[in-house]
């Protein structure tokens, strides 16, 4: 499948990916497992997609990591609810970038079609939109409300949204769309399709969070949490709603799949 030039490019790609992953691990943006997953994913993305795909991936990773670190202090009171912090592990890396990587594999079999690239951009736009909404939404002066029903909930609750979070979500999607559009011919169509798809993916993530994601309760603290089998205080948690197998990583993966597919649909319509 690979010619000599492709093999050479793949080697350079994995070398560059190793450097980026190592720096991210040193900066504590990635755990050891996260760095390994990012190294493999980055090498594939760089090797198959070239600099245009690498730019989209790096824009997502750098912007989301910086936002996570900048506002980590504001999230300290959410640690009892959420499972993971700002240091991404392999599950989070694959949840955010796994589908986009599969889209690039598809481009090997459909080299003349722009749709795999559109889906790739849409998936990362959704991942970036969701990350920005989560990280910046905690700064909102208004308490979050459930996307379905509008009930006021605690900050960090799955499915909760704020006006600031929704605005941040759109900006995050537009950033990825702008970077992807720079390398694309039909710029207007891609910019609009990927921006809207990324925003839609973030909303889909919130809908899954309030409707189907597994939520547990801690009998000691009396609080709802995503943590299982143990809460932050060490007490065993019990499922109170949602599907036991649908954790946050799987919801995030579904968000990226939705964003990629919507981007393709909108691009074909526009």
C-alpha cells in the first residue's frame, strides 16, 4: 500500500508525533497511556493526512489543553463529580480522536473524495466544541440548566448547559473549521458545514449526558457523580440512571462520530 515516499513520510510523522507526545507528557497534559495513544494517533494522522490533518489535530490538542490548564483552579470543586481531570489518558485521547483517525484511513480508499477530510474536520470540531463548552462553561455566572427540561443543576453535571458554554462551543467548532478551511478548496461550504456540525456534536453530547450516560450516587456524600466504582471519598457508588456501559469517554466518542457525519451531510447539502 505504501510507496517509498509514503514510508519515509510515515517515519518522519511518527518521529514528530513522538516529540509532541513527549512534550505533552512532560507538561502533564497527557498521562503515560495518553502519551502512547497520542503518539500512535498522531503518527497515523501526520503520515496519512500530511500537514493539513496535523494542523487540525494540533489545533484541537493545543487549544483544549491550554484551556483545561488555564481554568483548572475553577474546576477543583467539580472533581467529586467528574471522573478525570485535565491530564488526558488513552481513553480520552481515543474518544476525541479515534473516529477522525478512521476517517483518514477511509481517505486511502477514496483519494478523490473530499468527504473523509470533511468528516475528519467535523469530528475534531465536535471534540473541540465540547471541550471548550465544558472548560469555559464553568466560568458562567448563571448556573447550568439541563439541555432537556431546563432544570437548574450543579456545575459539572452531564447534560447541563450555560449561555457562555454554548457560545464557547460555537467558537471552538469555528476554530477547527477555520484551520481546516485554510487547506480546502471550497472554503465557504466547509467552514459553515464544520462549524455547525461541531456545535451540533456538542449539543448531542449534552443530550446523551442527560438522557443515557451512566450517573451514580455516593451514599456517604449524598451527591451524584460519574465516578465508579468508588467516589472521591472512597465510598462505593451506585447507578441511579442511565446505561451502565455508557461512560463519559463513550459519550465523547459518540459526539465526534455525530459531528463527523453531520459535517458530511451538511457539506453535501450546502
